[in-house]
């Protein structure tokens, strides 16, 4: 059995992530830079393919206004919880 090279393994991870049914975004610990967004993550947040992910900060995803019955993504939520589902985020198109 042959092992995949590091570049092939990275490509396999990227393909699997892009086919996932969840939107995925990865940020630096300080939230200042987006390191990765899979295909669905980009689609859901309306991030164009030519957008430099490094310029997206996690705080750009915090919505300005949210109806009371919804939870908004915010700094407190990020610091106090580990799984984020059913939260309102701000799309890059506003």
C-alpha cells in the first residue's frame, strides 16, 4: 500500500471539505484573518472566489441587528461556546 504525499493529502482534504454539507471557515486565534473557507461557507456568506480571505475578520460576520427570537454571532458567543449552529451571521454583501 502506498501512502499519499503531503500535497496529495492536502488536496484530498480540500476536496472533501468542499463537498461537505456544512459551511466551514477557519480563523486565526485572534480572529483577525480568515485562513480558509470551504465552498459552501463561501456560498452561504456570499464571498466571491476572488475575495482575499486574509482580509476577512471574524467580527465582519457579526450582524448589526437581529430579531429577538434569533441568536447573533458575537464575541461573547465565540468565547463561551465551542459549537455554533442556528446563529445569525452577516453576509459579506451586507
